[in-house]
């Protein structure tokens, strides 16, 4: 008797999670020079972000409009043309976010990405050096998976 194994193509294989912040996606959405690097770095991951991500991207568009960097029509077209569907959006608890914001002197918005990265035990992809340093410290201090977190 022959055992047959039907497997999905490699493109459908399980990809490791990563949390992506708004500045990385904004570089891609708005065609900034870092956008190509951002896209290349995102490819191997299943992307996650806090539910505030679409609003932060819309805020980037508003800031670009205020600075005269693009027309309302161009910005609207870029926002409408971006599909947030492949990014898994997650709620983050205000108390947990607040605690991380205090500890690392971050905005609550940045701390929400950090909280999610810690929760998923996943890398945090960002162009923000301060957030990257906080993530490196926070993620390095997580107890091993399955370890008893109580002393």
C-alpha cells in the first residue's frame, strides 16, 4: 500500500508571525523610498498589528496632505488601493499598553505594537529606533514559552 502526501505549495506554508507598525506600512502605501525595503522584509511573515493600524495610516495621509506632499486625490487613491485584509488586526488591552508605555516612555500607540509583539512572541518590524530598542529589551526579557511566569 502506498502512502500519498498532498502538501500545499510552499507559498501557502505556515509563515512565522511578525508585528508590523504603521511607519513600515506607510512607506509601502505611500511609495516612499523605504517602501521596497519594507516590502522585502515583510514577505516571509504572517503580519499582525493592533486594530489602530488603519487609523494611523489615515493619519499619515493627513500629515502628508498638511505638508503639501500629495493631493487629496492621490492620498485617497493610495488608501483605497491598499488591502489591510492580509494583516491580522488584534485588540490590545489598555492597561497592558499603558504599562509598557510607561516602562519604555513610548506613546500608547507605539506601546500597542510592542504589547502585541510580546503577546505573540514575534519580531516587531519598525523604522522607529526608539520603538525597536524598547522591543529588543522587552522581547529579550520574556520568560521562555511554557515557563512558569511566577517567581
